[in-house]
C-alpha cells in the first residue's frame, strides 16, 4: 500500500470549491484512495461528505493511502493538488 502525507494549502482548507475539485481529482485516479487527519479514521477520499467532514483547514497534515497499479503516481498527483492553494486569485 502506498502512503503519502500532504499539507493543505488552500486558504479555506478542504471546504467548498477545493473539496469539490479534490474529489474530482480523486475520481480521475484508477485506484481507491483514502484520506485521514492525524488520529482519525481512513475515509473515502472520493466522497464529498467524507472530505467536508474531515474539518481539514489550511496547514492541516493529511495522510493519503492507495493500493493497486498506479497507486504511487495517483498519490503523487493528489499530494501536488492538496499542496496548491486553489483559493488563490
């Protein structure tokens, strides 16, 4: 199982627009992906309800996990997404 950590860069955290865009990015991957905050359960990263429920604000470190062919590449792309401020003008 591949695993990566990422720090949320968007000023609104994983809420509203960044959450929607992240879920779309997860669904474009060909592997199931989970996301968790420190001390939290692994949640389905492709679920907007799971993402909104994380309460991940700017600066929160999350752990992404994926398994299967292409897992490393999928996680690399998702880390890059999370570490980009999607609220910047």
